[in-house]
């Protein structure tokens, strides 16, 4: 029973989102969030041009509130509009722009539209983008055309939760063309992106900054050591022989000679 309740709530939220998306075309609509509060249901609409949703003196938003309240039996729906910071990083807005350009200029210029959109998204700071257009593109048969740039995750938890995806249909004279956009925003933290932290420099007491007084004392000690080294390098002078000792020796020799003669 609990599972059925969750499924019913998600289905209702999806239907509300489809109804709002159909009524706010051309305003750069992105997505809708439904929050339940004690005062009633709070519906937050994310769009690139909130002024078009509000309308003159709030006519458009008041009519949208009445439609949602009557169609889905909501007690007190409160609609808020939040502006998108960067429209080039929202996949839904980018896909809508591509579909509008195809409906306006036709499918003959689809390559130029895809490449221009890709350059705008990458210049906005996205890590990667992929655009796929399929359907009755100029040619004998229906086919698909893919354009991509940068780095884009296609599997794993990040590809499911963090990558922005959108699918839109463009109705042309030749037929329906599908547009699929996948954008990897720049604020994603990838698990395989490892950064090594730099080791902090350990400053010992000897290499710490010395005071000016200590520097002067150390310079004086170095000068003294240099002078001592120079003194030790000079050859030592031998002491001169004493004259008195030499005279005594000569006197003793003369006495010994005289005694021998006698």
C-alpha cells in the first residue's frame, strides 16, 4: 500500500509538470518541484524568463494557479518562480532552444545549430556535452546525427544523478525530429579525480627566522672563525737559538782542551 501511495504522488507530480510545461512555452522552462507544506502544496517553477510566466499584473500566474487547483484538486497551491542562473548549463533549456531553432530555420541548418549550441555550452564551463538529433534530417532516409565535446559520464551513479539530460520533439514540415541533450555541469566531484595534498613544510628552530640582533651576533662569530682559520694556515716560526747557551758550550770545550794538554 505504501508503494502505491508513492507511485501515485510521483505520477501526480509528473502530470503537474506536464501541465505547467504546456502553459509556459517560450519562457525557457526547465523543471518543476513540488513541496508539501502545512499551508498547502508549494510548486516551484524553474525558468530562464520568469517575467513571461508572471505576465502583466500577475495574470498568467493566477490563471495557471486556478487551472492546477481545479485539475488536480489541490487545497491551496502556491506557485513560486525561480530564475535559472546559467541557461547554457540546463539541458532542458538547451534542448528547447535547439527545437525552436529547427522549427524556425528548418532542418537544413541543423549542423550549424548543433555546433553553435555546443560551443556556447562549453564556453559556459561545462565539462562535457552530447547532442543527438534523429528523424527526418535532410536525406533520403531518417537518420540520427551526434555531436559531442569534452568529458561525459555515461554509466554509474554520477551519470544517473548528476548529468543533466533532456528530450524534446521539434515538429517540422518534413516530420517530427527528436532532440536529446546531455550536459555534465562543472560542479560535479568525480570519484576518479584524485588530488594529492602537498606536505606541509616543517620549519626547525635552527632555520627559523632570526632577529636582527641575532643576525649581527652570528656574523661576528663567523668573522672570528674565519680569522682563526687564516692564522692556523700560516707556518709556525722556529725560535732563534740562545747566544748564552752557545757561549757556555764553547767555554767548556776550551777548558777540557787545556786540562788535556797539562
